[in-house]
C-alpha cells in the first residue's frame, strides 16, 4: 500500500503530454497568431489597432492560449495642448458591431484552424482571449474595458469539424465568456 502511494504521483503525471516537440509547434502557433492578426485587421481598420499583437502559448494539460489587446480609441490625437478625438470616432453601436464581427471571425478561426495544432490532446482546449480597452485621455471617467474569451475542446473539434453539415452545432460548442 505504501508503494502504491509513492508511485501515484508518477502515474498521475502520465507520459502522454511529455512527448511534445515545441520546436515543431512554434511555426503552427505563429500561423495561428497571423490568422488572428488578419481577422483583427479586417474588423478594426484605420485608426483602430492592435496594442499587443496576438501571442500564443502551449500550456501542457490545458492546451493553446492566444491573447491580444486592442485599443479602440487609437484615433486620439495627442498634442502639447492635450488629447483630441480624431474624426474617425465611432458610435457605441458601431463599436459593438465590430466586436461582434470579430467574435464571429474568431469562432470561424477556432473551427477552421484548431485541428492544425497537432500537440493538442483530446481533453485539452484552444482559447483566444481578446482584451478591448477604450481609454479616453480627455476624460478618464469614460474609460471602458471589455474582455472576450473563446474556447473549444479538442474532442469537439475532432468529433464535428470534418462534418460540414454540423458546423452550426460545433459553433454552439464554442464557449464564449464576455465581461
């Protein structure tokens, strides 16, 4: 019985996740980062932009995580006399539409490219964390922040991704958290 308790930590770690070749995974992560950047660029053109480009990591036991930051008020003009809004300001409705559009593109990206991340185990996930900030240097009380997290399990991708007629069901399995 004592031998069983001593061997339990080694058995719990398993050997399945230890055989990941991170040198081969890096180009796959880079390609996924580029695909996210393209989705952002088509949704938020002009003065909108990425403050932090997408960065991805493989976390053993969890899966892949990609994170980026967008500053919606990138169009502010800073002068020695203060900051002024650019003519490219958008309405709250337009802002909401663009964030929703990006969310749809990221869901498609998870479904279309998620199966290419080969080191992903069946019980692991792919997650995209989008951070939106809207800082107003003229009136700091109007600062707005939003976080969007999208994730899907590898088992869901394996089960439904190859079946085009079940794409909508797969989209429903993407977990979306917004706050």
